[in-house]
C-alpha cells in the first residue's frame, strides 16, 4: 500500500498539538485534515474535489493522505491539524476507539463521495464568524439640537416608539438612510438624568462622536444580539456517516 505523507513530525511534536483545532489563513478558518481511502484513485479524486471546493468561510488542507485502513499513525497526524480524519470505503484499525476518544480526534467514515463533500462544506459554514443581529427597541424624532457643556452634541427628541436607553447602540436615520452610528452616552428629561425614556416622552439624547442628525431626522435605538450557534469541534469518536 502506498502512502502520501506530510512533513515528518516527531512524537514529541505530535503530542503537543496546539489546543486550537482550527487554524487561520488570511482571516479565514483553516481545516487541516487527514484522508484515507480504499484506492489511490479514490485518494486522487477526493483530494482534487476538496481542493476545488468553493468555500469562502474556510480553507481545506490535506496534511496527510494515503491508502488503507485508518491506523494510529493517521490519528497522530490528525493531532497536528484539526483532529479530523476522513475515511472513504475504509475502516479504523481495531482497538483504536478508546484512543480516539481520549485524544479528541473525530473520524468520519463514508461510502459516498457526494456526502463527504457536503459534510466538509457544512463544517466550513459552521466555522464562519457569526454576524450580530440588530433588534430595534426604540425610535425617536429629532425636534432640536444643542451643544453640551463637554463639547458634545445633544439631540432633543420625542420618543415615538418603544424606548431608548443609556449605553445602547443608536443610529441617526435621515431621508437618505443611516448616517451615523454610536452609543447613547446619557439621557435627560427636563435636565434630570435618566436611564430610559419611553414613547410619548421628550428627552435630550447625548451621543458619542459627531452625529449628523438634524431636526426631522430619526434615531433608532437597538440591541446587537449574537446568535447562539454550536461551533464545530472534533467529537472524539468514530462516526459512520452512511449513504443517506
């Protein structure tokens, strides 16, 4: 059986693999995996397939590939990368299941190339940065503008929807669209500091930066919410992916 191996690693280097199992390449995630197949033709076909995947979220790199069942040396190589081993029409050498679990390596076994490619794409999508979502909690109309004693800007506003709160994100919205975003520094109602103003109240809004708001514009107060998503990480198990 022929093997295509990556750079030689000593046992000491292998056992001290970095704790971050996904690398970075030009700001993108980098999935470094091991590939084992039943024939060299399969190795070449799957290697070419992975190299040609259009994955804006991540780069896929084969750090080791070869023909034959998955052995301990393949698992050791996986420790130097993303701790992911992909097998096509092969099995794992007996008695390695406990080793896989103890070292946190994930082995995925396939018999359909299409399923293999789709799963790698899914892992890449899962590793993409999570973009924050915005939830508008209040809206004000600007009815006057003032200079604060600290040299900042105070927008005299009437709250028309929801509530505005100190410390929250805001944006000034003109007829041409949003023109400024920052945080609300302070709120005042009749020169009295408050933490919140609700619909129907008039409030002075002190904001950071140099907002371009003018009378007739609107202020939207919003929260930034980071969606919860389970990030892929190696499970420390042998998974038979099947053909479905």
